[in-house]
């Protein structure tokens, strides 16, 4: 449960709905800083897109594994922030894990298809320029 932003401190406070204790705090980005944050995110995505497919796959795999390996702490955070029972939070994470694993198994074929389409598009643009 979010108690809402603390405008003076420029932070969002997460509160356990059962105890009303603070679970955590995260900074709130000021509106005047959003354009820069969006620009940085776009630049990061552009750089990521230039990485070879194998490197992108490794990074995506690491992120996914971190999320599913730390499932107990994540489930406890869900419980604290939402008031869900631990069993429900754990079940949700298990569904997420199954979905992640199924999608990751398809990742190679998706990345290969993307590479094939990108290569075909590049070749077509080169022919047009000639």
C-alpha cells in the first residue's frame, strides 16, 4: 500500500496496510527531471539494441534469474506492501516464473527471427540506395 508521495521530501512511501509501518521509500522524480530521464533511457535502449543478440540474451537471462532466485524476498515484499498472504504472493511468483521460463525458451527463436528481419531490411535499403 502506498501512503502517497511526500511532496516535501520528494519520496514515495510504501506502507504495510496491516500495521501501517513504513516498508520502504523511493525517490520521486521531479517533473523538470523527467525529460532527462527519458532521454537517458532512450540512449540506453539504443546502445542495448546495438549489442550482439548473444550479449542481449545473456543480460536478459541474468535479469530473469535474479528475479526468480530471490523469490522469497520478493514474496515477502509483496506481502508487506499489499497485505496479500504469503501463499498468494508465492503462487503469483510461481506463475511468473513459469511464464518467464516459457518465454525465455522461445527467446532464441524470437531473437533469430528479429535478426533475420533486420538483415533482410538492411539488404533491401542497400539495394534501394544503389
